[in-house]
C-alpha cells in the first residue's frame, strides 16, 4: 500500500512536470506573406477600394510583405483603436460608411469573421487609408474646384502618416503636421454645439409683427427669452431671468453681434432676433462645412513668416507675422454677380497713384452705353483712351483710390484703395467687381514697407498723392490667401459665424450629408 501511494504520488508529480513543460511551449510568431499578388487578388474581390491599391502596395513592400495589424492573439491594440476612430467619424463632422461590411465582423464580438487572415490584414489597411482620406484630405480636388475653391490643395502624404502610425503604434492627433489648426478649433466647437443640441438646443424667441426693437432700460418678456438664449451659448454667464434690458444683457448682445458679423447698434433689432433663432442644427451644419474646407488647406500655410489673409464672408483682411496678427482692415469684396475668387498669389508690387485699366466687360456694360448718351462721358469720369483700351487717370477719384497692391494671377484680382469710403461702414460689404477694396490702404502700405527705411510714412503719403503712377517692387514677396469661411474660431477662442454671402455652404453641406 505504501509503495502504491509513493508510485502514485510520483506519477502525479511527473504529470505536473509534463503539463508545466507543455505550458512553456512557445507558439511561433505569426508571419503572413502579403505581396503584390495577394494584394491584387484582394482588389479583384473588393473593387470599391481599388483607389488605395498603389498606397497599399507601397506600404506592404516597405514592411517586407508581412502583416501589419495581426499577431497570434488577433488584431493588435492600435488596430482596434483605428476601428474606434472610424466608428467615431461623426466626431469629425463626417457621415461616412466603409464600403464593405466585412470590416465590422473583424472587430465585433457578436460577428463571425469569414475573411482569411491575409484579407483581414488587408481590409484593416484599407480601413486606415479610407479613414485618412476622409479625415485628413476630404473631398478630392475636382470636387473642391467645382465648389469654386482655387486655393492650393494640401497634398496628403500617406508615407508620413503611415510612418508615424507604425512607429508609435497609435492613431492620434498630431496637430503640428496633419491639419490646419483651425480644423481642431472648429471640431471643439462642433462638440460644444452637439452637446447643446443633446440638451434641447435653444427655444425660439417669440416676437410680434410690430416689434420695433429693445434698448437699455426697456422691460419686456422678450428680454428674458433673449437672456436665456444667450446663456445657452455662453454669451452671458448667468441667466437671472430678469425681463429688464440691463447693461449686462446689452454687453452680451454686443458680444453676440460681433461674433456674428454685425456692427453693434445699442438696439436689439428684429434681424438680431432672427439670427438668434437660427436652429442649433443649422449652426452645426455650418461648422461641419467649414471643417471640410479646413481639410483642403496645407498646415504649412500658417507657418509662413509673413502673409496676408482675406476671409470673404467676414469682410476683413489680416496680416499675420510670426504667427501673430499685426494688421487688420475691413474690406469690400465682389458682389454676387462678380464674386471674389478663392485663391492665392504672391504680392510683389505696390503701385502708388495708379491708373485704373478698365476691364473689357465694364467697357462693354457701362462705359460704351454712357458714351452713347453723353459725348463728354469720358472726361467727366476722368477716363481716357489708351492704345485701344480705356483707363482712368490717377487721383483721389480714381476707382482704385490712391494705391493698389498686386499679386499676379489669371483672375486679375488685386487689393486697392477706394474713394467710396462709406461702403466700409456697412455690415455686408459685397459691392466690388471682384477685386478687394481695403479700408486702410495707407496703413497697409506702411505695414508692408516697415522694414524698408527709405519708405517712411511721409514718403508713402507723397507717393499716394503725386498724381503720377509710381511702381515699387517689394524686396520680399508676400503670400496672399483669399479664403471663404462662414464659421471661424478667432485667436481669443470665440466662435464666429458669418453670412454665406455667395451661398456656398448649402451645396457643400449636401455633399457631406449624402449617404
């Protein structure tokens, strides 16, 4: 009996040792061969992804034709992170669905993945390129041009993206290189406004047809509605429910007016009520449309040492130097029939006391009919014939004013002064034939020439009033970017909305929300 027990115990011990040895067996590392032949076969089965084939080929060749997303345990962690990012595309203002539902079975526990391991890896790789295209590039250049966007498009460098991805094993926001910084600011605003929407948005402010406006000291039930509305968007810090129009409310209304492109009037007008009543859902669509426009802009743009930017719906021009705004001026842009083009150029010349070379279209539509009615029409308008064309002589009444700023382009658009100063006081300033009129042209010239000691403010004044055209070539060309943003977060962190003067948002929103 004792012998039996000893033998039995030794037998059990041997089994434990055997089990222990079995537990120590190392499973060979997963190594799949994914070469160009396997990749070509994948796209025969899944042709809707074929536009990624060249990039996928290059990536696997760079990684020695082995799998990228799988190990012995299944999908690696950052592969699951990618899928989570894809499922959260709505957070990027996007409504998009990967063209093959098989991707869901790879990641979701309640589904059976029927793909081979090779095709599983390839499907995840294509999901990555799909995600990168949607988030980092947006619509293709052909589409953006059809939407009248002629600024140079950002070139999406997949190699840089994938190097970062596989070196860091993560899908993250690299705000320094991937996107125009305004994109991230608008994305934060999108989250804020979606939270407002989830909480019920804001109530419609009810006013009678005979509403005449409200001023400081007025009392009305409408006041408490306005106060509640401004509290929702943070324009006023506390909603005390008061129906009296006090200084706190008027300050909040002024803040709202400035954020929405209005000139403060010390009166709450019907147009302000109508603006306050725009649904939060519409504001969200506007934010999403402008996030898409941000995808088209190269983030390198804002790294420039010095550049000029004009935002058409805002009717403002900025000079940005070393990342800081050094100059601001109101501008007048093209009217609806003669829109200012969204594009860029390099400013190389300032012309003092300029002639205005009248475009053929204006000669045909305005000058020739004027001459037919009045033989002295040219003299009265300070115009003259010049080699078969018409030009206006220099002077204070010249349509270009006393100075113009040239950046050669096929659209024949430039910045210039204007004798019609009253137009700059209006809220909506779309009146020109396409060029950009500057409210502070003298100050703009001083700012652009501040590094040239020869061009003092006194010399600039003299050149502007000389009555004789004088060209000056800038020592360093200055980039000029003319853009179109109806939602913009300023450097103080305030979200601004501007009227869609050229009615461009609707068509873009429609494309973004299509299934």
